């Protein structure tokens, strides 16, 4: 989830466990500040993007700072940073508990997305995800913001708990929508043994359907409430789905050996580990240089350029080199450190 939503969730969780009527206003705001800061903390791993974007995606993001096993360590670190405040020094255990609550709230929200987090890092590299919510969900953010604002004007623990209950009901509805979408799509496919439904932005009724068939994918965008085209017309109703074919090696059989060679390069190991639904993005030939670019269907939207596009480029009789296409650009690329091969 986005940082604003994380901070709001951490603050509302704090209000839900705080006896606000007995807490002075200043102390209440300090508690919110501590928990809100802690709720934003795990995404500090974004700083590692500037060291190596690919290692950030494959290994560093949503690992150490998102681990339940390491949460007590991070909570202690954050609590120690609050010792500059006399208020915090007098309430060391409470500050530590609030930091732990904030970090845990962050982990819980990120579990809702499809991208996965390593909650048992460093003992296990396995990724865990419920896959019911998009990384930015306006309804979740509005529910939390409204609950927080009301609680600040009318302090009441029951109000915070009621807001969390409404949030739980909404998240439960998302789970139901996902299952309903799966039933609709699977009924239309002869091969649905590896069907995946990914949440989309703007509406809990929008879903991306990915059906893995052999070495390729069939992809469609579903609206659960539209008859034909939805408000965003890339999404279609259950009886009007438009499927497109995607694959790792592309549609040109003559170029498939070149694409496969680029894909299997040792330098590209980390992208192979990162991508769950890898597909060929495009192949560029400019003069003597050839570049083969890949992306991951988890990060593609029908109306935007994919956020993550990594590839291998080489000139004749020269070694392949690792690059990424920068976000919001068509051709601006960045050479990546060769350390990623390790």
C-alpha cells in the first residue's frame, strides 16, 4: 500500500487500543506520531533502489524491514530514536509497543497486495500475499482518513474500532469479488488450471485475468458490473471479455532464439527470480546494437507504460549488458551494476 494509507492505518490502530478519554490531547497526538512514523518505516527499503534497482526488486524490497521476525528489532531501533523527547523517555515501554504496532500494521496491509512480502525473513525467502487489493486503494484510504478525522474531533475508542470493522468488511468484500471473478473467468476457459486474478486500481470490481497456457499467457481485463465496456473501456463485462496473447519469447518464431538467449543470461538472474509472469516487452534493433526488454504482467495496466522494464543489450561479438528502461520513458535507459549476477 502507499505511504499515506500506511500512516493512516497505523494511527487508527493506535486509537483502537488507546483509552482516548483518559489520555490528554498532547499525549494522544504523540502516540499517533510514534505509531504513524513506525507505520511508514518499513518502506525505508525504497532507498536501496538508488543502489541497485534490480536487487531492490528481487531481494531487498519487502524483506528485512517487512519481516515479522525482525519487527521487535526495528521497533526497538525506532523507540530509541524517540528518546530525544522527554515524553518518550518517560514512557519507554509504551513507545516501544506503539512502534511495534505501527510496523505490524504496515505488514498486514502489504499482505493484501499481489506482490508478496517475506514475513519470515531471514529464515525463509518465501513471499506471502492475499492478492485482494491493489497497491493504491482509494476506498481503503478514505475509510481510514474519515475514521481518523472523526476520532480526532470526537475521541472515542469505539469509533476507531468501528472504522476498522468497516475496513474489514470492505476487505472481505474484495475477497468475495475476487472469488466471483475467478468463477466467471474459469467458466469461460477450457484450460483454467493456472488462472490468476489480480486486483486493479480505481474499483474493486476491476480485475486482470491471467491464464498461463504452456509457455504463454492469455490476458483479459474484467469488470464485474459492466455489460460491455466499463467506464474505463479497457475493462469488459463477463460476456464481452477481450483476450490477448502474451509470451516470454514473443510472436516471431525466428527471433525466439535471440530472445531466449537474452533471457537466460547470467546477468539477468535477478529479474528471472523477481518476475512471476514474465513476458517480452519489446525488441529493439538500432544499428549494430540489439536490446531485448522484458516486463512482468503483475505490474502492467492497459492504459500505462509498465513500471518495471529490464533487458539485455549487446553489439555483435560483444558481451550482453544489463539495463532498465526508466519509468515514464520510452527509450531512456540506465545501465545496472554487474554485481546483480551474484
